[in-house]
């Protein structure tokens, strides 16, 4: 984990973001010697699994058809 001042972070933001992206490094940004923010990689989550009961659903009709006529009477 690396610590940088706000001035250094502003000056070298692109390089710091590259370090976070390529090296999975965490960077703490300090103001007047106190930590105020952290640059860290985003956790890439796995795709959520769908519920097995959804496979039993059947759709009748074309879901891409316009529904304008249905809403005119509303």
C-alpha cells in the first residue's frame, strides 16, 4: 500500500490509476498528513446465477411488439 499527498495524486493521477489497475495496488491519499481517500481496484464480481424456477416460464407472443395501442385507452 502506497501513501501519497493530494498534490502528488493530482500531479500523477493517470500513473497512479495505472498502478492500481495493473498491479492491483492500493493507494492512500492524504491531506495534511491524514488519510482521506483510497484508490483501489474494483472487485469484479461473478455474474449472478438465475433461479431455476425461471426456466419454467413461457412467454406467449412477441415481447418486442409495440404496446402503444394498449396505453391509448388508459
